[in-house]
């Protein structure tokens, strides 16, 4: 049991140190540009499939399946947001290209996706 706790502790410190290194090299201006750019790009990618699924809600027998598909699209949107955020941060700062941003990207995506998944399950459970 101690090895699992040690692994989690080491992974957390690795994540925290990577985030500190990334945050020390970024500025507020580039962070805001990266956030807005990532939101725009990820929204445009998810927009067309979401519109197609929303228009299919006229078929009443498929309502639950279409709701689950929309929840999957929202989770995909969160992943795309963090993916494009770190790509844009790397483009704005040359120093960050040497840093492994895979760990912070997946950790932040996992936390956000977990919260959204719980909210989606609660909403789907109350509606259906």
C-alpha cells in the first residue's frame, strides 16, 4: 500500500513542479490569448457535430442516446480545450517547448472531465 501512496505523492509533486515551471514562464497576456484561442478552436471543432445531434432530438425514441452523445461531446470539448491551450502556450513561449506538458494537460483534463461527467450523470438521471 505504501508504494501506491508514494507513487501518487511523486506524481503529484511532478505535476506541481511542471505547472510551476510553466506558470513562471508565461505572462497574463499570453495566458489570456491562449485561453481565448483554445476556447474558440475547440468550440468550432465541436460545433458542427453538436448541431447535428441537437437536430436529431425530433426523434423521441433516441432522446436518451442523443443526450449521452452530447455528454461525450462535452467531455471531448474539454479535452480539446486543454490540448489547444498547451499548444498555444508552447507557440507563444519558446522556453516551454522543452517542458513536458502532457502530464499537466491530462491531469487538468481528468479533473475537469470528472466534474462534468458527474454533473452530466446527475442531469441525465433527473431528466430520464
